[in-house]
């Protein structure tokens, strides 16, 4: 408002002077609004992220930077002294900041009226009203001094006076001092002018460098640039469209490699089926009949080891990488990622547009150099000549005053006749002194009036901090204390005014694209949770067995599965029944006790293979048949079962009770052998859901046209899943079922190995390269190049050039001219005194001459 008011009231002569402060709002908007607005949580919209104007301004910025910065930054400044001068220009306190700190959007007008308006009025009165008062005084004094109607009252006490030598010396010394003061004061304005010009040039250099660095990037304090950054965002956004070439190719890769996931799914399901069959699904009646499945116990460790081999093998790594890509870049996930990218890019687009509009003036070298010419060129309407005019006028006025006083000293005296030329010259110098005083007061007043708000905002810019922004945000209607994300404060602390000027913060750690999760930064969303997770899956492809069927632990497992499970369902703890009335008498017979302890539920005796873990490996175990044969020695064998679990007709005598207890023990074996709830589960046939499907019949056939194997009896539905079908069985079938897992595991592992050979490259090379090209590389480009340390460096240069050179230069010019005006007031008084003395002497001489003529 201040700048516009001055601009409207100024004539064409003042336009070059006004151009300088008119640039201030744009710069302030960049350093303040750009920081706050550009990093706000702006809602994403479909928009053209980079327009033709962006590319034009970026190209112009390169030329402008080379033009403006050829000689580097100019001039020097003292920050502390500059702050004192800015504060003095504000009247000793930054009332602008104080007003904003206590105001809010609802009471802003009231606070301004109470606190700011008095200072504004005071500034206007001191800097603008004084020249007006001088005009009025000059008019009045001239009227009263020159108008015949007022000569009598204005020239009272008029008489001839003699000026002695001492008086003349005093007048000459006073005039010399006043003249020297005017020249020195006017000359001091050139220092302010040069400082302002240096600040203008430095501001132009900084603005062009900033615009070039912000749009196109820079190597010094590395930043990739907003345009490359947005191009990367835009390309990723387009690549993530469902029908984009990347997404189509990725879906094709996922579809063509689904066999690896299906083969792993079947192998995993087979191991789960085996583990559950011999653990959680083992009939509880086995334990109830005082037996224990040692096979189930000793197989736990080998199963864990082989499952680990399966999970850590090449196939599992390939499947995990494929699954992760499918999950992270699936249709819905890709839409979510697009939204994340757009939310992250939206504030950058706003920033880019704001910065371009704010600083594009500096990239138009023709217009800028035209303004630069007005400031310091050789044209008729330049600020340089405006400043120099005061010096020239002061010198000219000094010379005129010197000539006038010379004539006054030489022509005025007791023996000399007064000359009319001396009062005429004094009158001219008196009027010129009035005009000079009005001129310099006017120029100085305009300078200081413009510098008043600029000084206040400069002090705010110099002291910018998060706390200050929180304090003044209510006055700006920004509500930062309650709704603005923390990233607003982080960007100021880490980028604009960092505690360590050499730091170079990463925007990926500051920008938070997800408004619902205030802790999720761009790094966590697209680097940690996306890129790093997927890359970790691909990195695992370098480890793990390529061929599971050749793995020694897998081979050992299949050998262990060859042992009949029933040979390891044992009665091993006589303490379970030796006190039971049904069985305790059996333990009175040492032979029966030996035959019962450690016996299995398998009819013949058996030997466990060497691969089975201790304590069962290489162990010979007696069967039911051995116990029945021992028991038959105490009576007559009945042969009353189709299996070997026969009882005997006990012989009376001393062994009768032991024999009867032995028959009871045989009944425990019979109970287990007669169980029909062992679990021989299979899968449902995916084609005929009423039929069984057992991967023991898995068969692969090579398709020579595609060089890939087609598998039948996989038991898998179209989506690769399987449905388990419960199937109860008796112990003999269960033993065969468990032994069949050797073939099931072997078939599934061979399928996995074959699938790895046929599709592994499609994942480890094709899919990885595709994702790396369109996702990983752009993310790395964004993550590594999205820095903001340069902002603080340029921000400080802007403050230095704009405030401590430009505005301080204005203040120096204004104060120099006002000082010159004050000194000119003494010249006015002096020349008025000379004029009065000389004109009175002339008039007195004329009167004497007239009286003499009358007498004659």
C-alpha cells in the first residue's frame, strides 16, 4: 500500500526511483509466502505440471545469471550497523512486527489503528509534511518580503547599518561551514546510492541464480531442480496409469512368472499337510492308550530345517520378489502410489509457479537492464542523476552564496556606496536555498517513507524463525499454530534458517504427502516402504539353493519318510501302567516286561534308518508279533484277528495273572490298530470338486513351443490356491500315506526347480530391470537430488542485498538529504540576514539621495 501510494502520486521523473521498491513485494512473497504456501498440504489435482512458460523462464534464467553475475557479488556491508540503521528508520522499534504479533485476522484493523497508525502518521508528518510546510513558509515569507502592501510591516526597523570586518569574517565562516555541511551531506547520499545499486545488482544476481537453481538445478549445494524433479514425478505418474506401457509390461511379467508362485504354494502346502498329519491331527487316542508317536517328535527338527531351506531357496526369493512387486505395484497399490506422488508434487508445482512469477522479471534481461539503466545509467531520468542533482545543486548554491558574500564583503562598507546588485544576489540565493531545502526534504522524505515499511519487513526477514512465524500467523490468517503441518516448521528450521549454514537437508525427510499419517515422510513412503522393501527381495536372489531337489537336507528328509511310521509308535514308559490293576501283574513276569517295554504297534520287528535323528536312528524295535509270541508261552494263542494282535487262553497257575494282564496290554495295541481317525488328508480336485487330488501323481510335460513345462495333477485352482479335503484312515493306510510324502515332496521340489530354471530370469532380470527403470531409478533421483540447503544460502543473500545494501542505501540517501535540508535552513536564515542588511542600506542610500535632490 505504501509503495503503490507513492507510485501513484509520483511523476514520470520519480518512476525509476519507485521501480526499486516495487520489486520488494515480489521478493518478499518469494521468501515468505513461497516457503509457507509451497510446502503446505495442498490437495492433489490433475494438472499440467510443467508449462511452456516454465521452460522459457528456465532458459532465460541461465542467460540472466551469466549476465548479472559476471563480476560476482558487489560491495560490502556491516550487518550489525545495518540492523541499527533499519531499526532507526523504524523509530527505534519494529512496530510492524509487534503489531503482527498481537493481532489476528479478526482484530487486525483495530490493532493496526491502535498501534501501527500513530507510527505511520508520525512517519508521514516527519518525512512528507515538512516539505509542504516549507513551501507554505516560503510563499508567506516571499509574499511578506516582496509585496508592496506588506513592506512597511515586514521591514520595520529598516535603517542603514555598517558591517565591520569582524562581522564579515563571522558571516564568511558561518557561510563556509553551512556550505561545507550541505556539500558533505549531499555527497554522503552517493555512498547510500552506491550501496543501493550494489544491493540491486546483487539482488538481481541472487534472483537469477536462485531461479536457475530452483528450476534447472545446481551442483554447488546439489539440487536437481524443480523442473527435472517434476518431470520425474510426472513420468512416474504416467507410467503408473493402468494402461501405460510400464504397467502393461509389468502385468505381463507377473502373469508369465506366476508358475513360480504356484509351485512354491504347492510345496509349502505339502509340507504343511505333512506336519499337521503327524502333529496336530494325530489322534489323541494314541496317547490315551499309553503309547507315544516318537516319529512325530523326531521329525520336528528335520521338517523345520527343510522348510527353512524351502523358504530361503532361490524359488522362495523369486516368489517373494514377484509377490512384493505384485502387491506394491498392483492396480490399487499403483493408484495409491500415484496419489502419493501427486500429493508430494502438488506443493512443488505451487512453489515452482510462485517462484517463476515472483522472479521472472529478473530473467527478462531487456526489461531489467532498462530498469537498471534508470537506476544508474546516463539517461535524463535516472536515479543516479536524481541523487547527483542534490550534490550539483548544493555546489552551485555554495558558489552563488560565495560570490554574493564576496561582493558583500568588498562592496559594503562605511566609505562605500551600497550597490543594488548585492541584495539582489542575496535575494536570489535566499529563494534558491528555499527551493533547495524543499527539494532535498522532499527526496529524503520519500526515501525514508518508502524505507519505513521496508525496514520493518527486512528485520522480520532477518529474524525469521519458526516461533516468529507462529506468532505472526494469526495476523496473516494462516492458523499455523493449529492446522499447518509440522513440515512447514521443518522447512524453515532445516532449509531457510538452519542452525548449521553448511547443512543440506533432504526434502524427502520433510515433505509429508499423507495428511492422515503425520509421521509418514516422502522417504518412508516411496523409499523405505516401497523401494527398499522391493529391492531387498531382489537382493535376496543372489542367495539360496537353486535346486531344492538336490539339497542334502531334502534328500535326508525323503529317506526318513521311507521308514514306516508305526514302527515308532511305542510303549516306552512302564510307569504309566505298572500300578494299574489291569496291567500291574504283567510286570511280575520279566519276559513279558522286556517284550512290552519299547514295543511298537507294528506287527513285525523293525529297524529305523540311520538318517532318522536320535534317539530313534539305527534302532531295532520289537513289534506286536514279538510280544504276542512271548505271551503265548503262558497259554494258547487264539488267532482271533486278521492282524497279529492276538490274545491267548491263559494257563491256570502261577502265571495266570501275568497272562491276563498281558492280554489287557494287547488290547491297548488293538485299540490303536483299530483307530479309524488317522488323517490321510488330500486336496480337492479343482476340476471335479467331489473328487480327490493327490500331488503324489504330479506330472510335468515340456511344451516345446513355449519351452515351458505344463504340470497336471497340481491340485491348484486358477488362482493357485488349494482346498484341503479331510480324509480319515486307519493306521496301515496312514503309514502308507506318510511314506507317500517322499514322492509328494520330491515331485513338488522337482516342479519348483524346473519352474526356477524356466521363469527365474523373467523375475531376476526382466521384472527387476523393468521396475528399476521406471520406479527405482526415478525414486533414487528424487531422493538423492531433492535437497534444500541452497535455499538458506540464497535467502541470506536476498536479505543481504535487498536489506543491508538496498534498503540501508535508501535510508542513507534519505537521512543525508534530510540533513542537507536542515543545514539549508541555516543558509536560508543567513542569506535572509544578508539580504535585509544590504537592501536596507540600499533603500537608506536612495532616501538620502532623494532628500538631497529635493533640497537642491
